[in-house]
C-alpha cells in the first residue's frame, strides 16, 4: 500500500488522529456555561426592571442573534484555517517520497 493510500485510510478511519477528545465538553466549559447562564439571568432581571418584559425580551433576542452570528463567523474562520492546515500537511506528507 502506498503512503498516500495509508494516509487516506488513516484519515477515513480516524486512526491515530489527535482530535478524538476535542469534541467532548470539558469541566471548564461546563463551569463557564453555568456562570454565563447565571450572569444572563441577572442581566435579564435588570433589563426587565428598566425596559419592561416585552422590550427586554426583544433586546435579549437581538443580542443572542448577533452573538450567534459572531460565533458562526468565528467557526467558519477556524474551519478554513484547519482545512488549509490539513491541506498543507497532506501536501507535505504526500509529496515526501
């Protein structure tokens, strides 16, 4: 089997790749989500006191929408960088003989 075929097989089956544990929620991430949720509750309480419930909910929805778009844009940038890195690594590996 050629090195190219071995590399493709390794990518396909996920053998010996280091990303295996990166998708699991870490305890740090869980802790930060809990803190964020507590802060969000305090912010909503303050918004309701100042603007009333209807306006506070509108503000909250706009903020969440904007935050989500920012997160998506960041993920796209990270994906592109990882894709280019993978391409570069494959190019280096496959062109070594």
